[in-house]
C-alpha cells in the first residue's frame, strides 16, 4: 500500500479541498488555466478512464480481482486512478461542483430508487 502522504511536502492529512488547491496551484504555476476548460477537462477525464480500463481489458474477472498482487500492474492502476481523480477534481473546481456533496446526494437518490430488500431491483 502506498503512503497517503506526499514525501515532497510537509506531512499533512490528505483531503479533497487540499488536493484541489494543489492541483489548481500546479496548473497556475504553469499557466495552464486557459486549457483547463470544462470540455478539455471532461475529455482528459475520459481518456484517463480509458487508460485505466485498458489495464483490465482482456483479463478474466478472477485476474482482474488480483491486479494489485503484481507490483508493476498495481503501480499502473494506482497511477491511472490518480489521473482520473485529478481530472475529476479539476473539473469539479472549474464548474463549482462539490464532489462529496454530489456523491452524497446521488447515494440518497439511489437509496430511494433502489430500496434494500426489494427483489425487483437488479444491479444498476
């Protein structure tokens, strides 16, 4: 398991707002803001999601459940997950979406739509 702290910076707990700030600062230091439009960030998010999917593309369900057992594959998965999250957080920042609030609201809607114990509700 990787260390949840970045060794290049002082040790501090990770949180979404802090990560969003670091991503915004990183982009600002490189004058990338003109390129971080909602369209471009959504496209980059899709590309990174596809790169994550590519790792699993031809694996059986059993093999896919063991990808983290191989250090090289685990590193690739971890990097792609980081890329997906980075672009998602940047998109949320640009659009003013609270990602945790959006997820909580979606879970609430799904709990209402798919009550527990109802056999007529299959997997989403």
